[in-house]
C-alpha cells in the first residue's frame, strides 16, 4: 500500500506489522516519533497482543527487552545517540545471551559537545557489541530492513540493530510502500525461541562460564555472525520474491561496472553520492558507489570482490575514531589487503552538517585529478581557519576556555569577544 | 512456623539428613513438601546466608505459585555460586543478565507473559541496585558479597 508519511511513522507501521509482543522504550530525539507512533498503535489496540513498557531509561529499555525475549516474546526497542551509550552494558548482554531483539537506531551524534543531529558516531561506537548492524539508505530501505531484521535475528538468535539516519530519514515525509499485514505474515513466521524461560521445562539462561569454555561460547557468537553473511542475502532474495522489490543484502553496488573510482559509504548519504555519480558519469568519469548495508558482520570477501577492479576507493564516513581516523576505512583496508588500490578517507556530515552534491563534486574532482593526498584523513567542508584560531589560542594562554564556546564566538553564534 | 529442633540422621552415603525420622520429628529441611528451588552442590561458602535466604524465598514463592515461577537474578554471589558452567542449582527457569537490571529484566519477562496470556506464571526479581550493602547489612561476617552487592534482602515478587 502506497502512503505519504513521515519516515518514523512508516518504521513504526513496519515494526507493528511484524507483530512485536513487547516494546520497551525511552524517548530520545530523533527516535521519539517512532516509539510514540508504536505506543499509539498499542493504546488503540491496532497492535495486539503487545505490551508497551514506557521504562525509566534506555538501560531499562534494553533490560526489559532482554527479559521479554528470554521469556519467548518478540521484543523490540529503539533509541539514538546517548541512549545507545546508556544501554551499552545491556547491548553486550543481549548479544552474548543470543537474544533476537530488534532495535531501530535513529543515528545521531554523540556528545560532547552535545548535538542532536545526524551522524554515525553512535552506532559506530558500538559496532563491536555483537549486534548485527544494518544501515538504511532510504526510508523505503528502513521499512524493508526491519521486516528482514526480525527474520534474521530470529533465525540466528542474535540481536539486530537497524540504523536509520536521524532527521534526514526519520523526519522526512515522502511516499512509501507499506507492507500489507498478510504479506508480512507470509514472510515472517511465528517466533520460535531456541531458549525460553518456561516453568514446564526450566532452563538456566545467563550462567557463569569460566576459562574452560568462555572462548568457545564467544566463538559461537562469531560463528553465528559469520553465518549471517549467507543468511542476509538469502533473506533479501526471499524478500524480493515476497514483496516484489529488491532490498537488503550485504552491499549495494551503484554503477560500479567498469568504474576505476568507487565511493564507499553507509546510510542516507548514498542517495546524494548516487546523484553526483550520475553527473560525473554523464561527463565521462568512470565512477561508481558501493553502499555497505550490512556492516556487522563485515562482508570482507564481498567487499574485496566489489572493489577488485577499482584503482581508487573513496570512503565517505559519517564518524571517525579520534586518534586513529576512519572506522569504515580501517575495515575496508582489510578487504583490500594485497591490492594496489589507493584509499582516500573522508569524514563528512558530522553532527548534522549537510553533505551537499556541490561539496561531493568538489571532493571527487580532487580525487580524480590527483589533488587529494591518499591514506590521510580528510574532512569535507572543514573550516580550517576556525580550527587554527582555536589551536593558536591553546598555545597563547593556559586558561583558553571551552572549545565549543570559543568557536561559537568566532562564528558569531554567541555575541561578544572570544578569549 | 513452630520451633522444631533439627535432628540429623546419618545415612549410608554419609549425607546428613533426617528424612528417615518420624514425620513429626523432621525439620523443615527434610519436609516432603520442600520445593528445594536451589538444589545442593552449589559453591556458596558454608553457612551462606544468601543461599539460605534465596532458597527460602524461592521455595515459598514456588509454593504459592504452584511451581509456575520464573526468576530474574542480578550479578553477585548468588548467580556466581549457583551456576558455574556446566552446573546449575536452579530448579526453576532462571535468567541472569547484569548487576543493575534485574527489576527491569523481570518487568520484561512479566510483560512477555501478559502478552502471551500466561496469567498463571509469576516472576520473581532481585532488586540489586536498591540493595547496596550498608554497615548495618545483615550479611554474614566476612561476606565478600556484602562488599559489593548483596541482594537477597531486596528480593520481591511481582505479579504478572
Ligand atoms: S561471600 Fe557471602 S554471599 Fe557470597 S557465598 Fe560467601 S557467604 Fe554467601
């Protein structure tokens, strides 16, 4: 059914169609509209049977989801940014216990400085929490990935995080194809837990494991994620058969045939990148894009294959590791081991800074014409003057003051003289 | 419960018990009706108050729920001594998640049971975060658990 609605509401409808039995959530921008819509569907009885728990924190949200999932219910939650960090301890617990919880992450920057806008710092900071991570390029992809996420999580008995760019997607209103309930029921079978708290057949879930078996139990989590590398494409093709549109999978290639330059990115920025690729292709450049839909498990072989013929790979990253550099870049380099490919790491769109076609055109032109130094960390649209002024202040005086305030004075957001 | 002196009776296996005594002389330990939620063989210190406390609470809860009970345990001695791989002392469905989230985990279990219409099953959760030990803690002397988190005293039952 085609409808024009906000991304968050569409995600809520898709999640509801998956018939979650327990939803526990704490609101945080830009995730709020998703859980608000779901709580409404539970209140009106449109989503039933389902228990909605308005818990006191994100830590409690994930904890309640853990309890619900272990008791055999299909469990769902959603969060963003600081909320994800607040549930960090429970994230590792959910994956370690092998509980197939599905969570929407409305991607948002991490403080400090506090910032509510979109980037991937939150999901990237917990990329190794044992959760499968899927990244949505568009709101349609977000809808479709949620249906696939429940199936994937439950087949593997592992939790899945569906990462959706905050505001850019969650708050965008557009025409979307919403799945019919019968279609979803046909695609997603009833949840059959591998382990369940049942008084008629008692089990001990979450027992202590010492050195004699800890490695083996941890390895099993890895083995399940490796199995996901086969399952993700299988579920995607099953989805295409059931819903008549391609969606999901490990990677998405965009005009990579005979491309000597391939831009690699995750999430909604791929739409803008595709527009620039089209323009440059029209002008004769052999450029394409590769979207990583499944970042955990990391599809090493598939990425190696997709980039095999590229001479240059440009990473456009929405987060970075302070003191190290690009995060996706480190992973992609592993896939390119032994290849002569030249890699460019570019951090873009932090804290909601718009990644425009104009900036990307300039960036790709710099790459194609050899003006960008490879293997160094670059920042798209960085205001170096601002940075240098602050670095200068640091040298000038001991009590140089807070960076954020100084810089806001420099850009004129705050009136008055900087220190 | 009326006071009853404990009378042990040594059996051939050298286990001490009083199940062979006359019904009227038996202590609560050998009561035929004892649920024994936390069975023998665990690794608590001798005379551990937490083990006893947990078992009494769980036995009572199992009795009133007719055995339809699920436990949510916090990290701590009780979880450690009762479950090291590959043994479990738990005779009822049991979940251990983290140090500070047992009440929230229990709420999740209860919500799942409500959604599934299992009104016959109850959840018992351990209130770990609310029970940080103080100097007036009733923990046994030298109890290492008391230095971190002792939680038996805050055990509560939740209706589903
Ligand atoms: S340290 Fe205390 S709570 Fe822990 S097992 Fe020993 S007596 Fe029991």
